[in-house]
């Protein structure tokens, strides 16, 4: 692949397979993270997320297939110079201050001394740690360490950030602060790959996702489009019932509704009916059935599926 083919993509994996020991961890993975994405990479423990990240960072070579970052082979040192990352180990030195940690990484990344001081200050301010720049990292909370790790990952002004569980074991306040930093970095034009088990976090900040399970990509695309597509199958009918006998009547209808050929499931939640329909669903027939039974319909809406519901369905072998 020529570099020009990749200009719209910060990360591209083509048919990547990785075998460790006698186990195939990645199975012919195809994946593209576009420039400007906040891309959520999801999957159960052992699904292959960390191995994928190591291949992207050039720490592991694929057994077959190719990995590209910023239009270059992932094994190319010139490509990795434009990548920042925060992995499970945050890479910070406890006996150094926050400032000293960032200064050390400036030296590693070859940031000119004339620029390093201002760059360190800018990153510590971004992480809201400038008032603690002289404190040793050993005194930092988990949330503060993660914010400093993000500052460290950005100190050389990379174009691409790869974050592996950046809010794991961080308290709710720290999680919100880390999320805000990620959003601020995206507004600066950074492309971000975020691997996370926190589905609410991914739903809040990511625009595109991929879900890997057992080494294979099972779901991939724009998050809102996936939610709309999967949510089309659910219809929520607001009946407005109040009396107990009406609720019992509604319960008695569930089996009859489920017997319809296009209803795959049906349940009642208070005065609501929630039905899963296939592509041939006829809501008007359902409304007519309810009316015939003396149950009025106040509102009909299409349900919106959450990322958690999508994740559960895919990883449990659903559609």
C-alpha cells in the first residue's frame, strides 16, 4: 500500500493475524481509524484488544497482514514518533516530580530544550496539574497519575493517541476529568483510539467503534448509526393504563402478541409494551389488536438501543 492511500486514516489494519505460543490471538483483522476519530475499541478480557494495540504500536509483528499508522508501516520508527500512548503501566517515575517526568520524556522524544519548558507547562495546565508540578508522583492519586500520563503522552505533540483503559480504577471524579482531557485533545485535532471496558464512557465520547470477540471483529462502524440500525427493531407502545385489572389484561396479551410472526419478543414495563420486531413488523396491526381489547395507545416510539445492549447481544452470540 502506498502512503497516499492512507491519508484519511490514522490506523489501518489489513488481514492482521497474530499467533502467540500455540494460540491464534488475532484472526484476519481488518480495521480503520479515520483522522479525527475518537474510536472506541471494545471486547471482553482475552478478546485480543491489547494484542491489537501492541501490533499498532509496532511492539509485535503480525504473523500475516499489515498494520499502518499515519500512512506508514507500524514497524517504521518515523511513524511511531507521531504516536502518544497510555498503557496499563503508566510509564511514570514515582521519585520524580510531575515536571521532571515530563522533562525526561521531552528528552526521550527529542523535544528541543528551547521548547520543552513551555510545552511541559502547557501539558500540565491541560491536565490541571500545574499547581502540583513540583510534587513527586508517588504522592499522586490514581486519577492524577492518569492525567499526568495523558500529559506525558502528549508532550511531543503526536497526531495519534492510543489509550488502553485510561480510566480503569479511577474514581468517578477522576473519570470525568480524564474524559474531559480526551475531549479537549480531540478538539485540538488529535485522533484517539480508546480501548475501554467502560461502555458508558465510550458511548459518551466516541464517534466510531469496533467490537472484537475471540480474536475477530464482530461489529464495526459509526456508533450512532449502529444504535439506530439495531434500535429500529424495538417499538415502545405507551398505553397509559393505570388500573390493576388493565395491567393484568395487558399481561394476558403478551403471549398473543409474541405469537405474531413478526414479533420476536414482547415484554411489559409498567404501562409500556416493548416489542422486538423483525423487518416485516406491522405496528398498525398491533395497535388494532390492543384497541379491540379495550386498551388505548397514547404514543408509539422506536426504541433506542444502548451500547451496553449492543455489546451484550454481540458477545453473547446474538444478531
